[in-house]
């Protein structure tokens, strides 16, 4: 067989192997990669394409294995941790890092019948830790419905970041 035909035959054989084996490799590799990404609590770092969080590792792996795309949870410069101060009262411990030094930020807690807005300026470190105490319910007995932090990441533009509301273990 002439060298040019031999090269063409080898290329055709290689292409045929990849064409038929490729999808099988991708399917098992995709599931394996999803399993690795979701394992050991990693599922909390992803949502589905609609932004829904996974309830556990198995739900994350199953979603990806059935063709779903794992969407990384956006890493924001703000985070919040809630603690109970007694029945009906909570503390929000808000931490911010990586913000533009000397820029403004806002923290906005919202209930159906009231809201609380806190505005301040970031110091030269670009971060802060702030404790803020509140009642779980407004005057109509309704729990908080949203919490938003707005700030400017270093080198970026002012952005609003939705944060979690108190869990039902603190504000039933």
C-alpha cells in the first residue's frame, strides 16, 4: 500500500474508533467528573441551570448523570452566618472580603411589612465583619423574605448579592 493511502487508512480507522467510542467515554467520564465534583459536600458548590441548590450529594450526581449541567455557585465577597439569640431573635454575622477599599456598601434586610438598611464605607483592608441583631418577624408576624448585600469587588463595579435568610431552625 502506498504511504499516502496507508496514512489515510490509519487516520480513517482512528476516526472510526473515536466516533463510536467517544460518546461512551464522554458519558462515563461526565458521570465520574460529576461524582467527583459533588462528593464530600461538594454538591453545595453547585446548582442546576435554574439556580436550584441540590439537597444532597446523590441529587447532584443524578442530575449531572442525566445530562444536567452543574453551575458553580457564584463566590461573592459577602457571606452571612445566623445564630439564635433566643426565641424570635437572631444575629446576622456578615463577613466581607475583597471589596474595593474606601467604597460604599449596603446591607438590606426585608420583611413583608418592614425593612432595615445599613450603609457604610469599607476601610482600607477591603473587608469587615459586622454583627446585626433583629427580630425574626415583622409586626404582622411574617418572617424575613430577603437579605441583600451591595458592594464593589476590588477592581469591579457595584453589585448586589442575594444572601440567605435565617434558617427555620432559628426563625420557624
